[in-house]
C-alpha cells in the first residue's frame, strides 16, 4: 500500500504528464466557517460574486446549490459586507453542510496565448475535488483532439 507521500508524488507526475491543469486555490470550507477571519471571508465573498456563479449555482449536489443561493442573496441584500454578514456566511456554510473543499483550477484555452479558463469545483474530500478538476481539464484536451 502506498503512503500519502507516494500518492502525492504519483499525482504530481500524472498532472505533469498532461500539463493541462493548475490548482490556483484550495479553500477548506469547514475551517473558513470556523475562523470567520474578515480578510479571508471578504476574499471568499468576492469570489462568490465575481467568479464562481455558474459552477456552484449548477452544482450536482443540492446543498451546494442551496449554499450558493443563500450566500448570493445575503451579499445582494447587505451590499457592503461586515463582520455580522461574514458571521452569517459562516452559519450558512454550517447549516447547509457545505464544509468540504472548494478548489479553483485553471486550464489553458485553445488557440489563446497564455490565457487560461478558470473553473471552481466542490467535493467533500481533497482527492475527490482534485479528481473533478483533473477531469474537467482533461475533457478540454480530449475535445481538442
């Protein structure tokens, strides 16, 4: 049986072979909810508003869609987020049970010099969310072939 370190090395080799997926950011939502750090929450809420809409609004898990809908509604109603609003975001994370991993990944865009397409993925484990991102990146490569 392989150790975690050996699995990570094998994973790095697989990703390097394809060269089509880069992990930009990983957010463990359980720790985000627990800490409620204002700077981190502000960055997270900005991602919700400006970057992630379709990826979470159309997610396959209903509680992830519910989380996204509630947080989006809160942000729209409050406008300028403050510590009370960030506390509400933490409560929504816990109430909906959306406490896994949110991963931001990038893949090269076909026929576009140096440009990447960004995707957001959610799963309960890091291995599962990374596999979703890898599948997304590989689907683009397969579509090009």
